[in-house]
């Protein structure tokens, strides 16, 4: 029951116009820049769109905005407090809320990957459809990983989330050991860019999924019962 | 059932709280709204103490959803859970505590029947508290009803409705705690009285809080307000108390000498043309630092040894006095809390923003 209440919280918060407007803006920006990249130089246009504007810049900000819409500068435990004090488990509420947010971020990331691929790839290319599929599930995994990162940041409220974004930006831009536990570096690796410590895309995917579960689990377990 | 137990609890402005509160009504008064609000939040499991333990029937309410489900509380701030409408938010709260009650009925009781379709974020703090009070009082069978300033929770519920709700739950055998700066509207109800002062919780020194003096007279008159206005200038009196709700026809007058107080009241009433129906002494002189007597008991003998301030309230399990019985009037000089270092006052804010207070911003001290 508490998990459902947590999910309902996300669904109610995302019913407002702001998150939809943000998504539309992000998708439009990615689509426009994808078309520009394609027109400028068709070779590797999809990669440049994905690494550059889509998942290198807009996606982390979009996922942060989704967390902000739901959390409104607060910690996760603060926003579930009104129902927790009436007898719901804080951990179950947090699991429902953060799990739903991870799902929303995954869907949003998948859609963003799809838009990037659609706008920048030529429909006549040999691997057009497989690329679309790969960009969609890759984007979904990246979205979920950022949700895990922001779930941990939400232990400290807005500044925690912003700090996570900054740390991801600083350390995730590299390819060494320091970049290993960050979505940014593994997203790049998964999408065919520079690998982290020469690991495979499979490892990058595993790390992204691990970040999702570890982040959400840590945030849930840190909440009192 | 072991009641509600505070075991060496400190949190924020609460320096040390040791208490065992049993079924029936307990009134907690104090000077700091912040401390009183925190005390209720600790009872409700909404906050966790910095140190010490809070136990409701041997279980920490902060760690037990089941215990919180059986607790009805009114906190200082009562944001509703996010929902498309106020009605849906109330529905969600009722579902959260496993209550099959009607959300519409709760809204009507809080005076917000016409706000059902508004968004929860559109309610102001006063309306939120009014709704939370209606939710708390409508709880079918709470083990604990903990209310912070229930008589300053918006205009939705009349004092009589609130008082009846409190009385009903106390009569059921629930632990009912009301914390407020002034508990005057509940003075007519029999209750255990505690006082939160300087971060410590102890037996109340006086039903009348800040009014000091060794003697007092209850003056019955048809024009109490005029009498109060005339008496407040008198230097021979130490205090005048009038409560329009609890005792509309009575004025309590305090001083140090019974004859002088009586003479002053008569003289002033005569001079101002206020008709006096009766003048009755309400207390015996008590020595400095005397402990408050148990309610319904005779005043303490002269020279009684006072228990230390912060001592446990009356023994749990003792039969409460009957409801409706007038509490034994008691006035005592203010004893100092032992071990209360002067610098402890820094942790007790003298002012704070509290939108639920009638003044809207400050506790006025």
C-alpha cells in the first residue's frame, strides 16, 4: 500500500504542466541539433548528438528537473512525511516514490535517445532500426542510473542533487577509475564512446543498472521506518 | 499497556524530558511554542529525539508505522499529501491510517466543505491545521491523541466541538495530550497538568501559568470585563485573571494578603459601579516552592516538601478524577528548575514565526 502511495505522489506531481514542458523543450532541442548535425556531416552525426547535447548535457538536467518537480527542494523523507505520520512506512513510501521516478527517468531517457537517433540518422542507413532500438534502451538505462544518483542526492535535498550533478560532471567526464561509479562516463561508454578503464559496453550497462539499484536502495534504507 | 513514556529525551529546545503519561487527558503548558510543538511531534512519531527514547506502549512511534496509524495528532505545521484535490488528499490520509470514514464528512467538520475541489497547495497553514484537527478528532480509535494548540487551528471548529472531541477520546481510555501556551479552554476538564519550562517537563506549578501570588479570590460578577479593567491598575494586587470561555462570570484576583485583596476588590467594584455577586477565597497560602497538589485533593499542608522540578507526573494508573470536576485551584510561586544553567536559555528561542498563533508571527514574548 505504501509503495502505491509513493507512486501516486510521483504521478500527481508530474501531472502539472512544468515536467511536460521541460520534456518537450529537451526533445525539441535534441531534434533540432540532431538535424543540424546530420546536415553538417552525416558521418557520426548520431554519436555527436548523443554524446554532445542529448546525454552529455540535456539529459542530466532534465532528470534533475524531474526530481525537483517531485521533491521541490526537499529531501525524500520530508515529502513523504505527511503520509508517513498517518501510519505508512517511510521506507515503502520512499521505495514507491524513487522507484517510480526511476521508471519515469528511464522512459524519458529512452525517448530522448530515440529522438536523438531519429533526428540525426539517415532512414536509409543499413543499421537504422537496430540503432534506434539501441539508443532507446541505452537511453532508458542512462535515465534510470541518473535516478539512482539523484535518489542518493535527495538524502540531502536540492543541494544534494545539485552536488551529485556537479560531481558526475567533474568525475564522469574522465575515463579512469575515478569515473567508474558515475552515469556520465558509463553512458558515454554504453553509447559507443570512450570506454571507462577499457571496459566493454556490457560492463557499462551493468554499472548503470547497478547505480540505479544501489542508489534507490541506499536512499530507501537510509529512511527511518 | 504502558502508556506514553519519555525517557531522557532531548531534542531541539527540549533539554530533558522524563515522563510517563497514562490514559486520560494530560495538559502540557509552557512558554515556548517551539518546544511544545516538538513535544507533540515526538509523541506522534513525526520527529525523532536527539537522545533518549519515546515509547508508546513499549514501541518507538517514529520507527513503527503501526503505532503511528493508531496515533491521531495535530502538529504545528500540517501540509497535506500531494493530490489532485483536497478531497483526494483527505481520502489518501484516511486510507493511509486504514480508516473507512468519509472524507467529505471530515471536510465538513473542519469547515472546509466548500474547498473539496481546491488543490492542497492552495490551503493556507490555518486551513491545513483546521483540517488536520478534524482528521485527528475523527480518528475512530486512536491509542494516542496528541494535539498542539487545538484551539488555534483555524476557524473551522468551535471550541466546544474541539473540547467535546477531546473529552470523548479521553473518556474512551485513550491517552490524550494537549500542548498549548494557554490551556484555559480546557481548565474545566479534569486532567493531569504538566509544564514545559526551560526545556524540562515537570508537574505544573499552577493552572494559571504566569499569575503569581500566595492568595487568590474568585469574584463572581455580571460585568467581569469592567471589573478587570478597573482592577489592573491596583498596585496591591499581583495579578488578575479572566477567562471568557472557561469561566465567563468569574474573575480571579491575586495578591499577597487576603484581607488587602478583598478590601481592594470591594473598593474598586464600588468605585466603578460593578455589582459583585460573591467573593470566595480559592487558595490557602502555600510556602515558596510548594508542589502542586493532585487535582481534586485538598491543598497541601503548610510547609509541605516540594518534589524536584521535572519530577515524574502523578503515578500512572491512578484513577483519574471524574470529568467535569472543577480542578483544584492552585497558585504557587515559581520555583527554579534545579540544575538549570543560565546559558540554557539560549536554546529556547524567545520569538519565532508561528502562523498558527493568533498574532500570526510571534509568541509575543
